[in-house]
């Protein structure tokens, strides 16, 4: 069957005719490490067990047990195997079918050594170039995402300093959310949904929930007394402003993180009973990330002094949270906060 030679690119040759295997191995052995298989089943088994996948596969079409078309179809459904270029070994009347099936090229029988060498070399060179380009794109995308993350965090910090809270609100809501998400993952029916949403990224998104306040005038944002109805309408626009900021960045880098940021910014003032803003969403139509942030945001607003009010005692704050169960807040998340009230109190004191 051949062995891997780490100094040479590996080529997997799949053909049920021993003579064909020997001829192709003889043609390619000087430049490549050759592995052979006699049908698609054997070849797939080699791929599954391989520590290092072959650079390219030469695949005969007509074989017993599993033919070349069937093997290629299975490969195309596999996240890793689908990236391996396949050259079909074929007769001249099957060339169009070979390319239509997804092969990158074909070699015809009888084999012409120089043609075989050139086609294998060309496809490996293309694969190397493609891999290199993909790595560069991923690196640049990561750099862009990191830059955008840092920019958003800086904007969130600006909002906190404008609010004269020195970033403590961001820290508290972050840690409240972290504790709450961990609890929900272990003790609630939301566990599976949370896991599918990448819960650590939900928590990472929390500090940006009020980023839209960057568009609210200081005279309203910092007003020490009760807001007038028209002023409150302006305050409410911070949800839409935040969404618009995040969506402008989503056009550059559409990530799960930014999607959660958008949902949290836009929906954290929705109410479970549908009486919130800006959309009047109800129940589980409100994104789970926003339902989580909503309750920790209100809790923090209650237990901490603001320019317009004194802090509530912890016991009174918890009572208000409990009264909002099923109306303002998701009942399941409310129950979790009630279970975590001592931990929330500790966090509040630690990050005053």
C-alpha cells in the first residue's frame, strides 16, 4: 500500500487494477510519496486513519465495492476530505462526466508519463497556492475582527465615562451575565439553545449593550432629574443607534460576536410581555442574549446609584426583579437570578 514520506507530498492512487497502480507509482515515485488503495472503501479508510492527508488523489472511476463517483460524492460531504483535489483516472469518453462530478482534472488510459506528472504537479501547485491564500485571508480577517473589537470596546468605555460610572457598570453587567449564563447552562431548559449560540460570546458581547448612547446628547444622558416624555423618547433611540453602529461593522466582518452585539444593543429594553421597546417583541421572540442582558441591566440599575436616583437596598432590588417575572422578564431567567442573588450581591460590592 505504500508508506508516508514526510519529505515528499503524498499522492493517494485508487484503482482496482494492480497494473495501473504499479505504472502510476513508477511514474510519480521520484517526486511523491505514493499510497495505494484498490477501491473507494479502502481509500476512505486510509483517509480517516491518516495523520496527514494526501495532497491529491488519483481516483479510478470504475471499481468494485465503491466506484470513483461514489467516493467523490462522500468526500464532498466531509468538511476536510472535500478540500483534497481529485484527478479522475478515466477513458476518453468519460472525461466530461469526470469533471461534472467535481474532479479537478483527469488522466486518460493508457498513461503518458509526462502528462501524468504535469497534471499532478499543476494541481498540487494550485492547492498549495489556494491554501496559502486562504491562510492569508483568515489572518487578515482575524486582524480586522480584532481591530473592530478594540474599537467597539473603546466606544463602550467612552459611554461609561460619559455616564460618570468609570466603567463599573460594564464590569458588573459582564460578571452578572457570566454567572447567569453558567447557571442557565447547568440548570435550565435553555442549556441546549445557549450552547448553540456560543455562550462565551454572548457574555463577551454584554459590555457593548449601551453603545448607542454615544448618540444621545449629554444634557439628556446626564440629566439628574426625571426625564420629560420627549427626552425619554430620545433616550430610547440608543437601541436603534446601537444596532445601526453594529450593522455598519457587520458589513465588514459578519461574526457571531457582532450578531450578538446587535441583538443585545437593539433588544435589551424589550419586555417579556411585549410592552418594551423599540419593537415591542414578546416572549421568546426576544433574542435569548437580550433577555439575559435585560434582567442584569435592570438589577444593576436598581442596586447602584445613578445621577437621577439613589441605590436600592439589595433585598428591595431582588423583590422588584421577582415582581417582574413573566411581565418584564423571562420567568426562567428570573428564577435563575433569584437563585443567584447572593452571588449578584457579592459582584455588586466587589465592583462598586
